[in-house]
C-alpha cells in the first residue's frame, strides 16, 4: 500500500465484492486486491511488484 497510498488500494472483502465479476457475471472470483494507480509510473511500479 505504500507504493500507491492507502486511498488507492482496496483489500477488504466487502469492498472487493464489487469487483468480483464483469457485467455478464459468467465468472466470479474475488480479487486479492484492487488498485487505482494515478500514472503510468505507478502502473509500472505495481506491475513489477506483482511479478515478484
């Protein structure tokens, strides 16, 4: 969360429920985390972290 700030990261199950499927709802899976990066640099940093 330090990478993007707590205001740009969702980790609690209740809030994550909104992101468990797309509009079609054919496949549901609760994500581990949802992030809202503000820049290409933040996307790059998070992608590197996620790849570890």
